[in-house]
């Protein structure tokens, strides 16, 4: 299958972000992509205090527009993530949505691991101030492959990816807004590790450049094969990257390097 990952510099104007995402999807579809993957918070990335006001129910404005694109081109669209309203609380979920070619929502994953860190130099991120964590591991079987869903900071928790693989994930999504400070040292290394240890394809579209809160995202969106080989990587700008995934090649790797994965369900704690 031919897949596309979209790298964006989303800002605090939702309409402009959505228009840009739609144009990138148009481009990817014109080049024959059957699966298009957007980055984390692709529809709005502004100041923390303004984020709650941009949350939506699912489906809502953003997802309806992505549904239209999936139907128009008869492709799968992974809506990297948006802020999803929670009917039972004042915080939102950071939620990834997978839409099939008919326009049906076939999977929804709420980010489990929230980015609450203090980086050297006094930079503080407190995602839990306005985000509520999810608690479900999500895989979904499709005509293309079995997909496993995750978001950004999840990348640092290998147990989640072992569970996704145990549940049959052949292709894993990691849409992100990974920071420059940590991205330059850890982004590619961790993604390649997740691909190698789980013998899975990984599609990881990232945000790039400066955002309203004056933080900078690392970019370098990447697609990695089950051997850990980088198939495509973005430069430091908004763009689309592409790769052709071969599930038969993946099976050959699994045959050469048998994994103990399916014999060790007991190692999981969730």
C-alpha cells in the first residue's frame, strides 16, 4: 500500500489549519495514497489557556470535514488528534480518529500518557492541566492491515506498543507535536526502536516549527519499516512524505526473527 504522512505547522486559527490539512490530503490522494496520516492537534495548536475552548464533540466540525475527504477520495484518513469534549468533566481528551473510505469512523483513541515535564532551561509543559488521559489500547482490523493507534508522548512507553503488537498491529501510528528540545535527541531513536522491537511499520507525522506559545516542534516526520529502516523523512518545513508498505516483507522479517511476543501476555499491566 502507498501511504502518506503530513507534516504541519498548525497555529491558533482552526479554519486555516483545516484548509491546509485538506490541501495536503488532496495532494496525497493525487499521488495515489490509500492512507493519509495527520499530526497531533492538526486542527488547532495555540496557547494552553485557549485550548479548552477549541475542543469538539466527535463527530463535529473537524471530523466531518475529514470524513468528506475520506469519502471524496475513497481513502483511509487518520486524524492525528484533536481535542475532544468530555461530557463528564471540564478537561478534554486528546483524541485520534481513524476514518475509512466510506466515511465511517472505525477507531477512536484517547491519548493515555500526558506530557507533564520540565525541560532543562525552564521550559514546562503541563498537558494534564487541560487534558484528561484515556485508558483504552486501540487496534483496528481493516482491508489494508491491522492498525495500532498512539499519540506523541506515548512513544516513551514501550509497554503500550507491545500491547498493540500483541493485539495484531502491523502498522502503528504515532502522530505528534514532539518538541525540538527532546526531538533532536530522542525522536528518531525511539521510533526506530518501537518499529524494531515490534516488527511493525511506524508512521509518525510531526508538527514542525514555532507555535503561538513560542515552543518549537521538531518536525522530521518519519516512516519506518519493521527492520527499523527509515523509508521517508521530512525536512524542516510543512510537507507530505510517502512510502510503499509491503506486508509480505514484514512477514519475512517475522519468520527470520521469531518474537516471543505472543508467549508473554503476562508481562502487560493494562
